[in-house]
């Protein structure tokens, strides 16, 4: 096929045409997908802001039993909760490789048991720096009395693959673990846990350094930037295809 426009002729070859037809839809699809992801992140942020203003969900023994019996707690991300009971200070977990302002440390995960519930919820009490060495673990004080605790249910995240030990099989307490695994935590504690992580409110007692932000992965603005890049590559591909296959018609 030859198309002439003024002093130029456009004569695409079979090879460049096939490559362009194969790659161009992929680039456009990736750009559209990134725009969709950006919309999802905006919706998640709007959900976080809306649920942060709602009244806390009271997790009493009856509510705990209903949630546990259902198996999966459902979409409870970013809902605020309020509960009264005790922390299990004798058996705590330290989530490793957590940094704050460039300082290495742990996030302290402590089970909270509403009185008479028969189980508990895992509460992230915040960040604490490393001890003098990894063999010298930091002190994790816990009040002995019954407390009223408020917090926010964290977004569920898929556990990252591990190349080494998770830490759950080590003896002694607290256990330094590499990722959150609520099933393993429940085995170590000896009682069931709801399939949620509660982020202890920043002004709540019995916590450490806390400055929670909604987790939803890559922000919407970055997804938009990726979409622009994919669409720009699609435009560049079309431009290259046209330029490579266009020739000037010489006089005579």
C-alpha cells in the first residue's frame, strides 16, 4: 500500500505494521488500566475519610463471637473500633524491619482480649527502636488493668513471600517475626483471633510511636503518571511507524 501526500509517500512494510499492530493495543490497554487503578485509589481514600468520621464499632464479646463465626470479617478496612478488655502482655510479637525517620526498629503487635470473648484481636501498638543488639530485645510494657481501647482496622495486605524463616517457630517471647500471619499468631497464643489488625489510636494509652496513614499502595497521582507514560509511548510508536515508512518523492 502506497499513500502519497504532496511530495511524500507512505509505504509501510509488513514487518513494521505487524509489530505496531501488536504493541500499540498493549500500550493503550496499560494506560487505561493505570487510569482505572487511579480511580480505585481515589475511592479507597474517600472511603477512609468517610469511615474515619463514623461512630466506632463496639467489639464486645457478643460482637466478637458473631464476627468470628462468620469466618471472614468482611470489608471492615478503615472502620474505627472500640473495645474494653486486656492486652496479652506475656506473649507479644515484634514485626521486624520497620523504620521510622531512618531508624531501624519493630512494630509491636499485642493481642487484645475483650472480657469473655474467648479470643482476641491483634493490635498494632506502634513503632519501637531496636535494643542494644538484636539479641537484646526492647522492653514492651503493658498495663495490667482492664482498658478501653480505640483504633482503626487496617487494610488487609497480602503477605510477602519469604526466603528465610518467618520467626513464628522460635522459642520464647516476644517473638521477632518477618511478616504478619494471623493464623500462626493464633497458634502461638492458644486462642482464636479475628482476621483483622487494629491500629491503636495515636492518643490511646499503652502505645508506642504512631503516625498512621491510610495504606492503599501506590497513590492515585503516580498511577496517573504511569498512564501518561504508557500513552506517550503509544504516541511515540505511531510517530516512529509513520516516520520510518515515509519517503520524500524526488523531482524527476
